[in-house]
């Protein structure tokens, strides 16, 4: 009887660990805009994320796939204005969204800026090509967190 309970407990533990492998992970960030932004990542396929000095790093296995910072609307406008002073390629541009590429010291960098709150914008950077970067971005979700 005890061995049956032990086997059942071991099976429950294994199922619990397996179920947790694909679960989403969430972080709550409070950027300089004062808003609380909840960041949620679909952790399937060995994806994970961590917060370091106000930046969210998204990994697949141990490789950094995406760096996310949070900026104000004024900072977003200044960043858009500055890109025209350097060689760049716009991939997609709408009223509240832009994705573009620029050559950096470590190669081509793709950038993404769009609002994730009332006063907060995402500023994301990656060395991935645009198609792969879009797939990573589709795994990460942002929303204003309740105070």
C-alpha cells in the first residue's frame, strides 16, 4: 500500500514538472514612466526571460534573442528622429509601430518600437533577421498591470 502511494506521489510530481515546462512566465516592470507593465513570455521551446537593470532579456536556451527596454513617448519620438541621421532600412511603419534595421558594431541590429501602456513604449533590439525576430516578439506580451 505504501509503495502505491509512493508511486502515485512520484507520478504526480513528474506530471507537475512536465506541466510547468510550457507555462508562461511573467515579470512586472516599473519603468521611468511610472506605469506598471506586466511582461509575459510563452516559455515553450526553451524560451526564458529575466530582468536585468530595467531591461528584459529574452533567451532561447542560453542565447539572448531579444533585449527589451521601456521608454517614454518623448524618448520614442527622439529615437525616430535620430534614425534618419544614419543608414537604416524600415521594415514596417504605422502610426504607433516601427521596425527598422541599422548596422551596428556587431552587425545588423533590428529594432522595434510600439506602445505597451498609456505612457510607455517598448524599445526592443535583436541581431535576428526580421522574420525570426517577429516570431520571438509573438511569444512576448505586454499589458498594464493593476497597481
